């Protein structure tokens, strides 16, 4: 009980080492004892067999048989026995007659006396093997065999013995070797136990089983109790931990052990995995916009992997895009209000000065120019959302000295039933074109928009006077984070626009990268001119299902 309490206070790796050490010592000790017992018995049997072989040889010797039959003691038989005893290293070789009277013995004084051990088995014609008995020369391992005369009758016996010290000495020698090997085996076992305990301590980073259990319970509670997605990869960049929320937000299964580099996720997620830390990185995952954060995990200056967290920002991003559209429309209306106010002030001044002809001419000019609207918007686009967006972007472009035009072949007679999707696609493409036209050195700067209804499908194209899309960006222009702007937080507009188009079964693509000397433009006339920028084209099916009320609004 005391020992178990002491062991219980040790660290788990040391407990393993102590228990394995005790186990190794016990096993090696038991094996050594068993081997020693087997060796001792084996040696005793071996010396018994050796003694029996000598006894058989002596009993078959014709001279011995003749001497025993004649019951001749001493003399030649005695000399032969002494010589054989010396040559074989036996303790004794004794020959008796059929009554157990010694005819030859290593000690001459014992010749003619009755043997000290029972000869009845041998005189009965049976061999005795490996019997340990005590005689006149001490304790010995002996074997006996009958001496057969003419006709096969028993006329005597031959007894050969080895001192017990002979197998004992051999046993000690073998035990010495066994002891050396036993100690070596114990040392190897202890070394293996120490290495195993050390590896266990490294694998668990010194954390005890109780702490591992608490960590497991805490991990499960945290992983499945929070509203964020969690994905952890180990040092070999394989998934080690993930929760159901991470799979839901990414829209793909995340099997434990799968290579993280092979996941079909946004390039921004892969970048956050490769280069932690990363804070509040926006990425598109399926139909969702998520916020990604990544942190490296280290313990004792050892890199263990990376942990990513995901938050859903789809609803917030949708509201933000709607707010941006409303803000753009509001800015456009505010700018137009100022413009109308200035024109009304001019008209009021002309009338107060009684310049009626000039006032009429001024009104005619305002009517012909459309009061700042993009040309053709009143008759070509019936949907109020598209009209408002074009109006707002026109005013925004004018403030940046860019002309936004609606082409003459534009025609949208029906209302849009999903204004968020349409304004997301068209608004992001127009913003991209506005930046390209504004930053380009070519003047005058312009943007041309074509809107065309084909049943319920809305086709749109946007071209600008910018420098076009660089060759190295043409394959990745719709990827997240691809932008020519140096400030952070950009590179999502075209990716979101294409995602929105494809989510409705449509698409957005780069029809002409620009900078090739072909395209449309304000000065191209027939649609083929020089110095055109990029041309983006989109198809949005099933967005023109709405009807217009009598005032031109959607219902």
C-alpha cells in the first residue's frame, strides 16, 4: 500500500519505467531460475548416461566377464578398473559377483566386501541410470548394469559413479555464463524501458494522463460549444482537429489525417495555413463569406502546427453590400441635387433679369443633355434599381473625371426581381472599371456599359479605358486577393461578383483583357477602336421576372 502510494506520486513516464524495470527483473529472474534448474537436471542425467556407457563397456569386456565368472578378485581386473577410473575421470568403477561382493574397487581394502548400496536391481538384470546414492567414497551420480555370462545369466554387476561435485562444478560454470547473460539482458531491458519512458514523455510533451483526460474533455467542450469553426493541422500539415462548424462553413468534409494542402478551399485559407499569424482575412467558401484567423502553435520552442478559426460573415457582408449600394445612390442623388440647385439658381437669375430668351435656350439645353444622366438610360432601362445604380455610378464617375456611358443597343424592358444579386455583380464590375479608368494615363477616361435582356436572363458587359489586365493576372483575376492596389483589404470585388453570378447559375468572365488595340469606346464609333481596356461580360439567368407598375417601378 505504501509502495503504490509512492509510485502514484511519480510522473506517469517514471511509473512506466519503474513498473517495466520490476517486470524485467522478475521475468529475467524467473527465466534464470528455470534455466538453472533445467541445467542441473540435464547435467545430472548427462553424467548418469556417461556412467552407464562406461559400465556397459566394462560389462561387455570378455576379460572382465571371465574374471567375474571365475570370481577372481584383484590382479588384472583391479588394474583394469584403476586404469579405466583414471582415464574417464569417474569417482569409481566397481565390479561385483552375483552376490554383490566386490571383485574390483578403486580402494583395494574394499575388495571382497559387500557393496554399500543395493545391487538387487542390476543383479536382477535391469540397468539403473542416474541414481544419486551415498557409498564408501561419498555421494555420487551412479549407473549400474548387469554382467552377463554364457547363456545370458547374470553373474555380476558393474557400477560406475561420478562425484556429485562434478556436475555441480559444471553447473556453476554454466551458471556463471548464465549470470553474465542475465545481467546483460536486464541492462538491455532497463535501457529499453528508459527509452520507452523517454519517448512516451516526448510524445505527450510531459503531460500526465489525468491532464490529457482533462484536455480531451476541455477540447470537446470548446470545439463543439463555440459558434466558430476550428481547424488544426499538425507539423506535417495534416488535419488533426476540426469541429462540425468548420465543415459547415467551408462546405467540405475535413477528415482527420487528410493533407491540408489538398483541401478544396479558398487560396486565402491556404495562405493563412502556410503563413500564420493572419488576422481577419476575408475569404469565399461556397456560398459564404467567412473571416479567417490563424495562429501558429508552439510548445517548448517546438512548432506543433497551426490553428485556424472561421466566422460566418455572409449576412453581414450582404447587408454591407446593400448599404454600399444605398450609399452610392444617396451620394449620386446628393450630387445631382446640388447640380439641379445650381441650374435652378441660374434659371431664376435669368428670369429675374428678364432674359427670357436666354432662359428658354438654357432650358432647352438642359432637356437635350438629360440633366447629367448616362445617355439612353431613360428609354433603355426600365428597372428602377438598375437606373438608380447607373445614376449613382455616373455621378461617382463624374466626380473622378470619368465618363460613364450606356450603349445605344442596351435594352432592359422588365423589372429585376433580385436587385441585390444584380447590383452586386454590376456594382463590383463598375467599381473595378472605375478604378482602372481613373488610374490610367489615357484621357479622356470612360466606361461603357451594355445591358441587354434575353427573356429572364440579363446580359451585361463593362469596358473601360484603362490599361487592361496584365498578362500575369489574366488567369487569376477572379481569385481572392488578386488586385493591383497596394493597400490591404482589396481583391474581393471580382471574386464576389463571379461567386454571386455563378450561385444563380450564371457566370462572369473576362472577354477581352484589353491593351490589344481592339474594343469599344466613346470614340470607336463602330465598336472597333484603339486603346480599349478590359472587357468583362456576365450572364445572370432568371433575374428579370418582375413586372413594372404604372409609374415605372417594380412590383
